[in-house]
C-alpha cells in the first residue's frame, strides 16, 4: 500500500508533480543555510579632535575661582578658594573673621608642604625620560 501511494505521488519525468497539481507546496526540509559573505568595507572610526588651550583653561579657572570667592563674601561665609601656583592644585581655606586665623584648609598645610617637597625632588632620583 505504501508503494502504491509513493508511486502515485512520485513525479513522472515531463509531468507536474501531483502534489503541485493539488496546489500544495512541498515540505521544506530544515537545513541551515549559511549567510552569504559580503565584502563590505568598514570605514575606520575617526577620533574626536579635542583642542585644548592650557592658557585659556587657566584663565577660565581663575575667573571661576574669583566668582566663587565673591559669592562666598556676599553670602557671609568664611570660605576662600585659591590655586597653589607651583603645584597648580586647588586649595580651600576656612578663616575666622574676627582673627583672620585659618580654621581649616583642604588639603591640609602638611599635605601641601609634602607635595612641594616632592616637587623639589623631581629630577634628583631619575632625570631621564623613559
């Protein structure tokens, strides 16, 4: 019986398959198809060009510090902001209005002094560029 059915469904050379005559689509087999390889050139990503002007940055920082100090005076706070000229690090001080004494400094004076000492030692231990 199976042979009779397969014989009826088997395509005859030169004739259309009975499955296609009935309007049915032949079953597709599950076959993994590899995607076609395309030769697409990938353009390199351009690096962002950032132009830095250290003089302009220093000027902007000085202006910002001046504005902060003016704001602190107007608000009645005893804070002052500054930049250490040799180390180029910001320093915040809190002073007593009556005596002018420094109540607190960030970073502390000891840390600033150590940083100055390290800065003075540059080139003594190693004076060649690697």
